[in-house]
C-alpha cells in the first residue's frame, strides 16, 4: 500500500498588518482544495476576518458561535467538534470575538489554560491532523500568544509581505521569531521551517517594487521567495495573457476567479516544494534550484 502523505501544517504569519495573511489563507486553502487536497483552514485571529470571508450559512454560523477556536483554548473543547465543512475538501475552524479575551488570558495568566500554554493548538490538532493533506492557519498581526501557538503547531511558515521598505521590518521580525522558536532555550518547535516569503499586492509597474523583489530574491541563503507573486488586484487589467489563456473577455471573469488564479499557481508551487522529492531535497541549494525551475 502506498505510504500516506504526511499532513503539512502551514502557518501564514507576519506581525505587520494588511499584508494579505487572511486573503492568502482563504485563497491558498481554496486553491489546494480545488487541486483535490483535503484542507483545513484555521482562523486564529480575533478579528475573525477569515471566518467572515467564508460567508457561512446560518446553520454553520450557529455551530461556530459555540464551537470555535476560543472554546478550544478556553474549555479544552475537542477540535473535531469545531470543524465546519465549508466547501468541497475545505474545512474551517472558526474564530470568534472571544479570542480577544483568550489572548489576554494567554498573556496574563497562561498557566490557567495549560501547563504548556504555547502548545495548546499543537495538542488540539493532534487528533485530527491526519485527516488532512494541509492545515493552513491564519494569524493576527502581532507576535503574541495566538501567533506563537500557530507557529508551534506548524511545520512550515509562509510570510506574506508587501514589496515596500517599511513592510520589510515585519519580515525581519518574523525571521527573528522563527529563529527563536527553533533555536531558543528551550526550543519550542525544532521542526518549524520557512517555506517561503510571498510577495503580495505586487505592482510590476512600480520600479521600487521590482527592485526590492530582486534584492529579496538575492537573499536566497536566508529564505526562499516564492516564484509566484500575487499581483495587486488593480493590476488585473494589465494581465493580457489572462484573456489569451481563458479565451474569454476579462470582464466575463468574476473577481473571485481573478483572485484565485495566482493562488492556484502558488498552490502548485507549494505542492511541488512539499512533494517527497522537493521536501527531501528541500534544505539544500539544489532543491531550492529545482523548486524554482
Ligand atoms: N492581491 C490583492 N490586491 C488588492 N488588494 C488585496 C489583495 N490581497 C489582499 N487585498 C486587500 O488588502 C487588505 C488586507 O488584506 P488581508 O485582510 O488579507 O491582510 P491581513 O494581513 O490578513 O490583515 P490583518 O493584519 O489585519 O489581519 C484587504 O482589504 C484585502 O481585500
Ligand atoms: Mg488578517
């Protein structure tokens, strides 16, 4: 019997706000599900944007009002009971505004929740992770305990960033946090690796962004920048090749399709990187080369 592929847990994190963490979680999750992968997305942000973006029908909203990530942290609710089937192959563990209080408790009185407060999510996912090919976790725009829990539960982190000098401070902080988690004393998660830096809302018509992209790609010793770049949606009218590919007038395509397309490319890149061949080679320069070509 063929060996079952390991569940890949990917955290989408950057303490900088508005860099498309939630958009990336929603669309990468959707794209992987479209590629017939079994996907669980987790909303680990008290803003609940990922949960809202899924536009849950009323019956699932009702379930999510009680069975959500805050209840997993606060009352040790079984994660399985919080799983909502939102689309084909795509499941969600919803956030609730109660996560604000969860984060306060995790900061002020963590031992009241668990003896290992930074590993609550990791333990909660143990029982269900083998049901999925991918678990993708959306993080809040800070480096607090919810983000820490997501990073401790994950094997990979994708760092979305805008291509601006000011956004790069967020990238630097993320690299420091990942380093601390892997090599700290004690290490909180030695398995955590950076899958890649994802350039989002990218505008190829801006020289400053194109120059910065080249600089980031030259830092390949430190991290890999995904070949896939997510264009700013305002750029779609410039994507003439899209029209040629689909054979349809651009206006016939909904915004959803526009938004999903680059994420389908990203999903394929992620698949290739995490295929047994890519993963085995993943820590060598040769693999980095292969993944890019
Ligand atoms: N490719 C894109 N083109 C244009 N706008 C985008 C693109 N991707 C995301 N956005 C918009 O940018 C804003 C921020 O996106 P998103 O909420 O995903 O970021 P975030 O990093 O999750 O934010 P936060 O830090 O607040 O959680 C949203 O209004 C979203 O619709
Ligand atoms: Mg968000």
